[in-house]
């Protein structure tokens, strides 16, 4: 990632005059390059905050900046060593510092020694903090109840743990709420309105409906050939689909983590069912008539909506169910790119290749080479990428709101054809292997946040310093 932003290290400076005037100091060389005039204030932007400040030139390193105490308090900077990225627009005399990025998630759990913990995305938050500390910027984690008038009571990384602090409103919000109920709440809807009024982008604002996504993909002339037949579950659609397909998958429309998926297979004189999770997992049921099958299914369908999806005869890996997770992210120019592809191999007794159901993650290249050989395996990988990028583009054009990342699950049938199983707006942060470095997906998200925080990047504006 190459960006045209100058990193500035914030240096403590106790020599400011004892008044409340907001002052910042930069090096003499930068002062002259930006053509700043003495005693002529510039507009300083940090997050969504804009403050007129006086700029003073000092003999210091070019990439050092310091703030008066009153300015530090106004900006609500976290108590940590900070490097911020900068861009100065001469025409408007505006100095933009940042980015300020907020990760919106559920309320954390607490430990006296380690501070706040953000459950399944905690490692991701640590990685994001590590990367933003390297590049420059401010990251904090925030919950729905933490948004105040003019500031945020979020969690910033201080003294090796996440500590509650008053922080400035951000440039951009990355939504990682885990509960659909939270996303449907008045608090979330009010927050979105407030952010829109302040021109603060928030991305990935909604969970996807499996049925809606299928309908959108079916409307694309290319992608429809890669989408299994999918209908809302009813007795009538079930009767029609069991006549057409040997295997069906009955899934909650708003399901996740491979839970409560029912596999339905046509046997010689009966229909055989099994379920992916819960108390019924591992139990096999046989039904001699559609009426009996439907009566059993109503135990599930009375509580939530389901889809009925065509089962595909997918390639297996060592006689185990197999699929592939393709991660897509928008880059600094807000174009979709492929970040990673991994294979997921189900447990021997499971038909669902989901990590939360015990699936094993394997490098995709290794699996494809085992199944198809080196040359054809590379060709299949290219097809995965092409179809995934087409999927991302198709959904972006049809879904309201900003989308910055997608997790696309695909499989390969026994004839070598590729199928889109489903698309996730909040892909798991446990997908990549547990390694002690920042993952490509985390770097990609920071890149997209930068593009939203510094819009001039997409306009090609430059500041050669």
C-alpha cells in the first residue's frame, strides 16, 4: 500500500505559553513547504472535529508535531505515543490529521489485569492497533451506549490494555456488531442518522439475508450460473424441490456459523435428514411421506424463516466436506480486491465446513493442487477470484450502504464447476491461521479506512515533502 500522506510524530512540548490559545508547532522546513503564514490560523481537522489553530515554526525534525495543552484537551487525544498521518490542502488552508477509526461492537467483558476484552474480535482489534501504530492514526473500540454529545467514551489501547477514555468522533466507523437485534435497535438507527448528519461513513452496516443475496446474484447474467436454486421454505416449495434435486439444504435465512442447517437426502423409499448443530446433531431421521417430513420441519420453521437450497455434489477432500472462503476488500482506491483464499475441511462426521462447527483450515493452493494438479489448480484459483470480484461488484450495486469487506463461500462440484454457497458481510476474524503478525485482511481494512478518512487520496492530489 502506497499512500501520499506524511506521518507526523506527536512530541510533548512544555514550552508553550500558559494561555488557552490553540497552537501547534511543526518544523521550519514543513512550515515553509506548506506556505503557512505567521499569525494566520489554519483549520485543523482530526476525526470529525475542525479547530482553527495558530501554527508556529520550530527547529525540529521535519516529521515532528507538538500541541499546546489546550489544543491537546480540545482534540481529546488518547494518552499514548502517537503518530498521525497528515495532508495539508493549501487552497483551503486545512491541515488534516488522522485517521481516527472506530470499531463498533458489543459491550466487552472485563478482567482486572488485562482490561476490556472484545471476545471473538479481540485478536483482530489487537492486530489493527499494532498496524495503525506502525503506520499512524488513532484506533478505538466503541459500543452503542458509548456515543455522547460531541465525544465518544470508547476504549483506546493504553499501557498494554484497552482502557475507557473520552475520545474524538471518528473519521470512519467499521461495524462489527454481532447481534441482528442490536442492528435492528433504535440506538443503532439513531447512531447511523447522527453519523450521516456529520458525514462520517460507517461500513458493513447490515447482516445479509441468504434469500436476498441469492436473488441479487440470480439477477446477474454471469453469476446466476454459479448460484444453487434457492427458495423460501414452504410446504409447496419443498414438494417441488424434492422432485428436482436429490439433496437439499434447509437453512435459517439469518443463520450464521453453520448452525441449524438441515441436510435432506432422497433415499429409495424415504427422505433422510440430519442437522449441523444443537441437540439433534448426529441424529438421523427418516420420513416416508412429505407430510411427515414437513411436520418435523415445522419444529424449526415456526420459530424463524428458512430457505430451501439445491444441494450440489461437491468435491471432497479425503472424504470430508470441503468449501473455500474468499475474502474480498476494497483498496485505497475503493476497488475490490482478493485478500485471501482458504480451504475449509469439515469434520469426518459433519456435512458443514464451518470453523465454528469444527472444520479445519488448510491453504487453498495445497488443496487445489491435490485435487487438480498444479496447472489446473491455478486455473481454478483464478476462477475463484474472478467470480468473487464479480459477486462483490454485483452486491455493491444492489445493497444500500457502504460495504468494505465480504466473505464469499464457494465450492467445486465433481464436474469442476464453481458454485457460490453464500456471502457474509461480517466474515469471521478467526479465519486466518494463528500467526504472530498482522494478517492481510487487517491491513486491507486499514487501507479502506484510510481511503474514507482522506478522500483526497481518490482524487490523486499530492503533497511531495
